[in-house]
């Protein structure tokens, strides 16, 4: 009786990119794939720090630099392809996409406040204000629209600071931010960067196909995003406070935030 065949061990991946390739295969463009993962990381840092103006700005700059590096690395790894003409066709098509054009023109190392200021804003609303002018019997959502708008505030103020410096209160508040940037009026930046990720994910996936490789996809049929974690950005834009022991605190605050 012959001994059972010992299964062959698959070598540990040399990089994160290889771990994201199909099981048992080695990524043909590991540096490009690593850069794609890097922009995924910076997107989540932007989301986490959405209410921390300075860290958000730094993370946005890092996202832009890493995103611009995806196609740069792909061109450096073009030796993995027998025919690279498919990439030239993608470049021509990318010129019709306003977000990719903006990314190509965003030759910056740091995102300055001046570029964010014209298109960014922050609003504060009252929640459960006992002096609300709402009429009895109103069927609107009591958790969101039960008080008058307090007003717009400086978006470059940290939400922690606004909560801490506010007067003694008998009700809670909702803080809503939107970060925008020059060149993309009316566009919210988490949505912008998620769309950019989708486009770059698509070209990296095509690159794998062109080499005969396979790239793991996390896209869901019902989702418009390459990664489901980049959907529903509204939750990152909103902060609600609650009253605890007579003090107003951030409800569900991400742990470790504002440690700088």
C-alpha cells in the first residue's frame, strides 16, 4: 500500500498583493497591487478622520499620491505583459472620466486648506430640543428633524472642540460635514475617492486578466462599488451626541480618535 500523497505546500505570499490574488497563484504585478491596497487603507483613514480636519486633510493627500502611483507602478511592471496596448486604450478611455482627469492633474504633495475651503461645510442641528417649534402631532422622524437648524460652523473646527466648547445644554446635537475640493464643485470627497478606487481596481483586475492571472473580487451583485465597505458614506459624515451625566458626548465615537 502506497503512502498517501502529501499535498504540496503553497509558498507564503511575498506581499499583500500576492495574498489578494487567487489562491495558489502569485500576483503578476505585486507592486501595482500593493499600491491599490494602499489607497484602500487611506480611504478608510479619511473616513475615520472625517470629523478631524487636519488628519483628514493629510489622509486625503496620501490617498491622492498613492492613487496616482497605481498606474505609475503598472507601467513599471509592464514587462509582465506580452502586449501592453490594452493599457493605452484604457488611458484614452480614462480621459473621458472627470474624476480620473482631476486625479491626473492633482500634482500635489499636501492638500492645502485653501483648496478645501470653498467647497466644504459643516452644519449643526438640535435633537430633542424642548424649545423646538415643532407642532404636536408632527409625524416627521423625531430622531433627526425635531429642532431648528442651529447653523453653519467653520468646517476646519474639530467636532470634539465644538462639543466641548458648547454651552451647557439640555439636548443633543447632530453634526453634518461635507468635504469638497477645488476642481470638483458639489462633489463629496469620500464618494469621489471611492469612485476613483473603483476605476483603479478595474484596471488592476484587467491587468491580471491580461497576464492570465485572477484577482479576487469582493464586489457584490447588488453593489455599485468594487468594495462594499466603501458604500453608504453618510454614516461617516454624521456625528450625533448624547447626554451622559449632564455632559454632551459623541455617540459611537471611533476608539482612539483625537489622540493627537
